[in-house]
C-alpha cells in the first residue's frame, strides 16, 4: 500500500454481509477497515489495468493481422481436449 500524506476520503455503502466479513477480517488481522479497503482497491485496479492492457495488446496484434494459423489452433485444441 502506498503511504502518502495526501489522502482523500471515500464513503462506500456495503451490503450487510460484506460489512460483517470486513469487520471479522479487521479483528482477525488487526488492520483497519481503511487499510484493508485500500489494499483491496489497489489489487483490483492493478488486475483491471493488466487485463485492459492485455486486451489492447491483443487488439493491436489482430489489427496487424497477427493470428494463429488453423494448424496452430488445432494443435492447441488437441493438446487440451478431453
């Protein structure tokens, strides 16, 4: 987690079950709700940014005409088919 002096508050309405799970996690870990929320948001944003970058890279490859051949695809399907 990035510790910065400039912070901005965020108010979030949680479903009761999620709030209860967060409360239990704070007790189990000794961490604050804010710490856990920031960690979760950072992980989620990192994952989403990675996924967006990979999709964009795939689109760029497709735009360049870089596709797997039929033979390459058949080999992949054969390898992983049940």
